[in-house]
C-alpha cells in the first residue's frame, strides 16, 4: 500500500471473529479498489491468545506473511510480491512437537507426525504460510497456521484462517513483502 510521500508501507490484513459464531469471521484488506471485506472460516475452537498444538484454535496476534505454496496443477497465481513455490506430492508439514522439524515444511516420508500439503481436496491449493511460532518454533505452541482456501460451506479449520479461493487470489494480488495477518477477537 502507498503511504505518505509515495513510500510503500506494510499492510495489515485484519481478521475478526463473529461474536455469535466464533468459528466464522471476516477478513479485510485494502485493495486497489478500496476496502474489501470477505467471510472467513476460523478454528473449530474459535480464537485463542494461548495457542497449543492440536487445540483447534486460531491464534490471536499479528503474523507476517512468509510465503505462498500452491498446487501448480490446479491454480495459476497472479503476479506476486511474496515468495512462492509449487507444492509437490511428497511435501508435508511437521506438527510433532518432539521433532527437530517441528513447524517446518518437510519432504515425506518422515517418522514424525505431519500433515500432507498435497491434498485430494482443494483446501491447500493455495497456502499462505504465516509467521506463527516459527522464529524459532517453540515445541507445542502450534504449527501449520496457514491462510488457505475455505471449504464451500466455510466449515471450521484446525486452527487456520480460510477464505474462498477467488478472495484469496485477489488478496494475494494486493499483498507485498512485509504485510501481516492480524487476528483479533470479536
């Protein structure tokens, strides 16, 4: 986003949970056409200021957008300012707090608990890796917190934030290096 004097400033993408249903919320950002607000799915346990591995909650806080992972066989990305890499069939994400690979992308197979990034459904066709518990990772404080594609019915996530595919593509076209996702309570 352009700041005073023509300098580029970082943008916060705001996520706010609904009061009536904490598993749903809104995601807002400043697009070239003005403020844009879209629905989003949140963790099955709502929001938490004290994220723990496997609790199903979406962490409250401000998290930098690290990079974009995507299924090149299913989606063409717009021109991006964020780093991007294609997901391959052997890609995974370690969610085992006892592993030295905890909260890191890994090549499968591995002996530690993990999730597959190459999924049969479309939820990980586009994944924005968020800077949650990654610098360095603290065992048990939550892993694989992503901004990704929502299911058609916006069912709750395991702790991520999810939006419709077209909304995610529009958001990524407006993002710059240095932007963050700010997750706020209702």
